[in-house]
């Protein structure tokens, strides 16, 4: 197989689907480079939207050099935890425009099977390993879901996520919405945030209105260790609710925010979930 340079690969990938890659099976990947950008996987890994023959996998790369615009990231999916029996691999770029996040639509899987996945930076750094599962075929007698909702970081800890991650045979995690809350450190249910060490930092101590605000808040949630544990253990099936976009968004306008405005936030559900949550619209057409 002909090897191509990182520069050529970045140019080709720029013409593709952006933050969403499609993986159909095994393919060759470039080797690591000593001169590659230094990155971290600070936000763990996640999977979601499982179907009988496919599942989405996700991660975010954090570059140490804030001037980076494009980074090469590879993925591997295996039938075993030791990654000896690979069934998928590939590589693509993550871009600043998508906040250095990537989702891979992993195709051609078997129904009702457990798979393991990981990501690799061009430097050779490997992400935490994730475990996911495809949906079973019709006619099964039983499935097991964990069901959660209303996960407010500033209101307390995510211990229940850690307990769910310990369950050995879950098929999926159902999140019924309010995956994040958009308040500042003086908003709803934040009375104990300072005592618990659950305040948001100064650069996100605002009522969320812009895409950048939302990205920072999702990043805070995704750095929580218990959140990372459950996302790495079981695939997510997510439902949008109002706090992913704006409080009380079921009415004609959003809830009147702290600025006195009674209008929609500039952020759409697709903006938010495209980068940090595996929502129902995550797959390309």
C-alpha cells in the first residue's frame, strides 16, 4: 500500500466530512512521527447511537500548541480487549473548526456483539480504551439499559455514572436529556457548587449563549472522571431536552435570560451535539 505524507493526507481529508468519518473495515494507517504535534486525550472516549450493524465512536484531542489547526488521528476497533483481532482501523484529521473532536461511524459490525475501540495520535499517544455494543437482532427476550437524566455538574457529583460503569452486561445507556446545564455559578442548583469544588472556571462563568460557551461547558462535563468512565464502558442513546439549547425551549421563545432577552440562543442542537454529544442527528446523510 502506498504511503502518503501527513501534508497530503490533511489536504485530502479537508475535502471530506469534517468531524465525521466513516469506517468500513481495515485499512492501512501511517506510522507515528517523532516530529508530530504533542497532544492529549483529556476528555476520554465515548460511543453512541448503536444499531445492529454499526456504532459511532468519539473523542476529543487537546493540542499543547494552541496554534494547531489540523491534527491527524487514527482509530482501531477490535473484537477483543487486547486489540489482537482488529475489525476496523483508519485515520482522518481533526480540526479547530470542530473543536478538535472526531466521530467515526463504524460500519459492517455484527449484531449483539461487544467491541473495543481506541484512538491514536500521530505522535503515537493512545487514548483510553472504550467498550461498546451493537444492538441485538429482533426476537431477543431481554435487553438491559441504564436510564439517567438531568446531570447538573454544579449541583453535585456524578457518582451514579461510576456505578453504571461497573455493571457488566448493559446494552446501552439512555440519557433522557439535560445532559448539561447552561447556568453560571449563581444559577439554578448551584448553592453548594463552591463547597463541593464544582464551580465552572471564570472563562465559562456565564449563562451559555454562544457556541464557544457551550463547547467549554461540554468540555468541563467530559473531564469528569465518572462521566468518562460510563462513556467508555457503554454506548449512549441520547435524547435532547431544553438545557442542551436553552431553558424552557418548548415555548415560543427561550426562557428570559440574565440579559433580559427573551429569544433563542444562537446555538442550535446540531452545533452542540456535533462536537460533544452523540445525538440522533450525528450520522451523515
